[in-house]
C-alpha cells in the first residue's frame, strides 16, 4: 500500500476512534518472510509506531492506541523461511 492509500485507511480509523471515544486499539503491522527475522520484527514495529504517531497527530489520545510489530510471525501464506516463493506469492 502506498502512502496515500495508507492515509485514507488511517483517516478512517481516526474517524472511528473519534466517533467512539471509549474504544482503544492495538495497531499491528506485519511483514513477509523475506529478510532476517530480527530485521522484519524491527521493520514492522517501526511501521506500527509510524501509523500510531499519524493517528495521534490527528487528535487521538496516545493512551488509546498501542503499536505492535509482528514481523513475520503471523504469515498469511506458505512463504515461511526456507520456502521458495515468487514475488507474487510474497
């Protein structure tokens, strides 16, 4: 997803949270299995934190949202470490 697409989705989340002031969320981010496990975990955490900072910048209280990077620990395809997959499969 590009930055413009991410902003559209995050703005929708801001609206939901604004309309529902008693909810709080964990914003999770994931990666595919390419790259080292530790790198992917760090990358996903930074992505989640960046999204959370964007949401906070739109007026959502920081105590209502938590960033969690999952790296490649919850893959949605068969492309785990050591499995040969095409770019499309990833």
